[in-house]
C-alpha cells in the first residue's frame, strides 16, 4: 500500500538512485523504510527487496528519532547500523556498515601492532642477551682480576664497554695497588725486624763468646766471623798486634768469608792513606766505592790493590782500641759491589770492636800472668 502510494507520487527506483548517490562505500547498505517497516528503497539489490519487511532488529531498534545498533541485513550480513526518522512522513533512513569492513582496518592495525610488538620483543631479547653477555664477560674479567688482588704482580684489567664495570675495575686496581704497597711496606718492616733480631742475636752470641774466650787466636777469629755476619761483607780480616816472649811486636791476622790462602800471598797492610786512620785509631772509614775514594792509590809500589787481590768496592774499617788508648788492631771488611755498607753497620762494628778490645785486654793479662808464672817457675828451678 505504501509502495503503491510512493509509485503514484515518486518512482522508488529514483529513490534508490538517490541513496546510491550519497557516496557511501561500496560495501555499505542504505535503505528507506516506512512507518510500517516496509522497505521503500534500497541502495543495493533494490528491486529484490523493495516492498519486503525490514529486519526485525531494525524494527525493534529504530523506534526513536535516531540511534545506532548492531544488527543483520536481509542478506544475513552483520552490520553496524544507524538510522534517522523524518518528521513529516515518519519514514526512517537506515545505513549499515558491514562489521567485517569496519573491523578490517582495526584488525590490520592490531596485527601490525602485534607484529611490531613481537619484533620489538625479539629485538629487545637480542639486545638484552647481548648486554647480558657483555655484562657476564665483563664480570668474568673482574672476577679473574679480583683473584689476583693479593698477588705480587700488578692487576691487569681489560677495558670494557660498560662504564660501571670500568669504574669497579678502577676501584679494584686502586685497591690492588694500595694492598701491594701495604704488603711491600709490611714485608720491608718484617725484613728489617728479622735483620735487627738476627743482628742482636749475633751481638749477644758474640759478646758471650768473646767474653768467655781467653785464647787470643780463637777470640779474634770469632770477632771477625761476627763482623762478616753482621755487615753482609764478602770477606773480613782482623789485623792485630801481639808481643812474643822476647818482647817483639808482631802483626797477625784472622780471615773470614774466604780461604786464608787468598791473603797469605800478600804482604801485611802498611799505614797508607787508606789504612792510616784505622791503624792510628783516628776513627771508622766507610766508603761506598773505595776505587773512587781520593785516598785510594796514593802510595807506592802498588798504588792501589796488588794484582790478584780480591775485588773490593765497598770498604769498611774500624779500629780496635784498648781502654788504655793503645790501638790493638783493626777490623777490615770488603765487598765486590759498591754501596753495601750503611751507617748502622758502623754502629754494630763499633760495638763489636769495643767488646773485642776488652776481651783482648783480658787475654793479654792472662798471657802476662802465665808468662810471669813461667818465669818465676824457671827462677825457682835455678835456685
């Protein structure tokens, strides 16, 4: 009835053309529905559906002036629908956009986002793995370096690409350097303490030994051995004066550090410029390099050491002086390397020389007493 009325007034086909001319996408559908729900015109398949009743969801949802809903077309296509009602005729114009067509860009965007997210995740995983390997390699380097922290050699730390790891490595190197310096200082202190302890022990043993020794030859040998041990000299000699039974003064010597034959082929030392301060009792002579000493090589016939003499660069000589002021002899020590004798060696040998002087005085007193007893015995035998 409505269609017939429309046919009398306007051709429905022209209304269909009007709907199609609105520029809607090809997949969209528009329709003109009267107040009774009959299709008056349609943008697609107009001839097939004109005069038919609109879908139930359109009739149920398009009851106001305008609105939207999700429904189904007569072809069975799911669409997103919108409508508007005319004020004069109470007709409704409905437009439906296929859900698939509307959602396709969304699905494509979603798939693109999923792909991008997956790619980003994979790239992030690769970067994280690379960073993890870098960190692990750097930490292994730190662990290897830390294992040598207390070693004697300086820590060698490879440079990494991680600033934080390099900062930790620099701290380890600084700690290693500080620890090594502290260790070296401790070792030096312990070495000095041990050396000082050994020197004190040698001094004590020497003092006890020479205090109880009345045999002059054994006494001077012990003194010479102690001097070599205390100074680290390559060799040492003690030249001393004795008086024989006839009252004649003789110069004898003891040797330590080398065989006696090394000295027996040379004449006794004379009071040259080098030896004079010792034999005259003027004081201790210490030279880091006797070959460079201005007093060396001034006297004939050798002008220095004779051929075949043991090599001497470091030189230390200490006079042995009796309580009466008499010079009893001299302690002489030599080393083939320069700069071997230090001021503390002078102090040690000065103490040894003082002990030796007392012991020699005591030994002389004993010898004089024995000599006097022997003479008295011979005198009594002659009576």
